């Protein structure tokens, strides 16, 4: 069996110096029928390794579950990497950051406030061990010394940016070894002396994450990792986008020069990302450094392969750089072709406020509960109470996470947004039925706010007095796309949400598509039942990517849940992605 080890100056593959040329490709952000295509394109760019995180909360949506089916079939993903003649790096976290909801930590685990987050705490560690055991059952047989592709396994993720609990890191490394992982272990940290110090433990190889300044940053890494190969485990060749901000791009020439500097220094590298993919469904994370900023649906990342898997100028620039140091395959993937276009009306509205009981089940709560106190934990919920005052008053919430639309006797009176720190509005009359639609827009994935609760935090008040006695309806988003009106109906714009609409769309053959959401407000879309993700007029993202494997020749069905106001109720598919304005 082949052997992979860390030598005095290099990685050693069967005793010979070996440079890792890796690209990040998250299986959970790419349709499983497209994994092989993306892996093959990585190989053709000159890479020899594929790196992936493992998202705990996707595999374990409920306690005691571990889903390895379909798009979560990590075993199949690793087999495809091996079949392409490539190696693999696995980063199972348990915390992964990755602009992923809650940085991968399951929300159900942290609903008990006594559970520690990313530290040596028995309840947290017990759950982590159970999770890692399941992951390593899949990964261990794929290690290189058992004939598989896996070269390295990473412990935690940029831990030095969060904590300094060495006992916790030691426990993770010990459990990894006890689970049959025999390949070298690594940590990754942003290359500052403090973070490298706090995030590393003896016996685990230190690596760094950065997007420029290779020489200086490798020197800092070298001071903390005096022997063995230098590795940039995340070479940030692009960046991610938030709703309401601009679309990030980086110049292919600058990124290629950065890669060149790494290779010239003799370092190993993992491109973050080789291919970003998509935050399908409700999987996006968020940042919060005083202002909450949820991630958009596209995780294009301005990577060498774009969101639809087509090569960009960066792909060719990187391939040219790699070719100066290593042999690269001759053939390159073809350029993107325009996607098929189509247009049709959205119809058959089903309005949430007309018959909420079709959308979920009402439950009574004396005190307004946070989402995390409900089972199953909703992402969207309707709250209802009756107001019987003697004068109109101000409705106030402790805190809104992350967006609340308020209706009074069926009339929309306003929206409160977390990113604007809004939490109060005036009700127009003294008496009436109050309905509040609350949306979780994605959990923070970086910093001290990971694991925080969602929904209305700290209850509600009217005239400053607590407002109690609430009916709560967690919206069942698995069931919603199949709701239908009693009779077929057409609609003209604008259409006020919350409302479900559908359209039939025909295509001659399966193809990648770009759904234009620019005339819509804010909501979610499904294509033939596949959850495309969130859209928002705020941008910068204006189109949603529809992966080819979910498209059928002939009739297809698009379902849209509009939470705000749709200007033009039409389904439009356009030739190219529109990810929004850049900074320049
Ligand atoms: C860090 C994290 C990654 C990702 C990048 C930014 O390096 O380790 O998971 O969040 O930042 O894209």
C-alpha cells in the first residue's frame, strides 16, 4: 500500500517529495450528478488533489440521524476522486466556517445553553465524538494507506481565531486517531503568531490560510512549523457575497501571481475555492461584526470554475502557472455556452394568510418562544395574537432574528430587519389580530455568535407591557411546495406575499439554467422539487442557478414562495448568470 508522510522538508509519497496541488470542492454545494465533471475539470487544470469540508448539520438535521444519501454520499464522492486518479483532503470540522449555516454545527445541539461551543465541554464533546465516528467510518477505508485517495485530515478549522482550548483540540485529535485515521493530521490558522499559537497542538502539522502575500505569510508559518512542508490550506482566490453588498471578484492575474509565489516558494496549496457551487435551499451562513450580513445563494466565489462548472479566465491563468512547475493534462474544458431561455406566467397563488393551517400546525405558547425551543425547529414561522388595548400602541420585540413582517387585521403594517437593528413599530388601531411572519436568514458561521438562537428573542411588548398568549405556526417548508389552490387561477402583478406561485416551463433538453428573480421581492424557489435557494431584490445576486440534472426535456415545474411583493409574476430564464455589480 502507498505511504504518505510528513518529512523533514516535504510531504513524502512512498518516500519521495510530493507537492499537494489541491482545489476545494464542497460535495454539498454541487449536484451529485455533477461531482465527476467538476473533479475531472480540476484534474485538467493540473491539480492532483480535491479538498472538501464535511457539514455536520447537513448530515445530521436531527439528533441521532446521519444521512449519507444522494448529495451527502461522501463515500461516493471520495470514490469519484479516486477514480479520477486524484488524492483527497477531508476537513470534517466539527466546525467548518465555510459561509455555511452555523459553520456546520447543528442548531439542535446548541439549543441547550449549557452545551459548550468549540471547547472541552462533556456534552458538546460527546456529540462531536459521535459525529466524527460516523464520518471516519466513511473516510478511514479511503485513506491512502488502505489504497484510497485520502492524504490528510484536518482537525477543527482556524481554531486560533476563536479560542485557545488545547484540551479540546487534543481530544479531537485523539478521537480522530482512535477512529482509525492513520494519515497525517493538520490544523489551519490565519498566519498571525497569536492565532497559530492558539490554534495548534503538538503532533499535528500546522498550515495557514491567506489570499496574498505568500512570502511574508509563509515566513510566519515557518516560525511556528519549523520543519516539514509549508502549506497554504486555503489560498483565497476569490470571495463570497452578502445580500445588500456588492459582488466580489478578484483579478485572475493577481490571483495567478499569488499562486505562482506559493509554488515558487515550494509550498503545497489548496485553492479555496476551485469551484464554489451553490448554497442550495436554506444552507447559507452569515457574518456579524455588529451588523448581521447573510450570505447570498450563489457561492460562485469568483473561482476558477464558475457556479455552473464552466472555466473562467482564472482557470486558464492557474493552469498556465501550474504548467510552469508540473506537467498538466493537454485538454481543457470547453467555454460556457449561453443557457436556454424561456418565459412563462406564474399562476395558482396560494396565500399563507388565507389558510395558514395548510402550511403547518398551530401551537399555543403563553410566552413567545424562540425558534430553537420548537421541534422541529422552523426556519420560517407565523406568530398570532389578539390585541385588545384602549389606544393604538407600539409593538416592540426584544430582538428580531432575522426579519419580521407584521400584519394587523390582514393588512401589512411593516417589516423589521435585524441588519437595521429594527425591533419596534406602531400598530394602527387599539384592537385587532396581529400576525408576524418571522424568517431565519441563516446562522452566523464565524466568530462568537455561532450557535445563537433564532426567531424573536426576548419576547414582545405593547405599550411597554409584555404581550403574551401566542399561537405559533412553524411553516413546514417540505410540504409548502406541494400546496395547490382549489381552482386554477391566473395573476397580474404586483402580487403581495406571503404567497406560493407556480409555473410550467418547457425545455428541449436538460441544461443548466439561470432563473431571473429581478422582478420578484424576497423568497425561495424550487425547480421540479429541487430547492434552488433564496432570492432577494436587494441583490447583488439576481439569477438563481438551476443545475442541469434537475431539468427534464419537456415539462418542468417551478414553485416560488414570495414573502415580500412580486412586481411581475413571471418565470424568466436568461442566458447568463447575473451575480450583481462589483465594487468598481
Ligand atoms: C476561512 C475559513 C473558510 C472560509 C474562508 C472564507 O478561511 O476557514 O471556511 O470561511 O475563511 O471564505
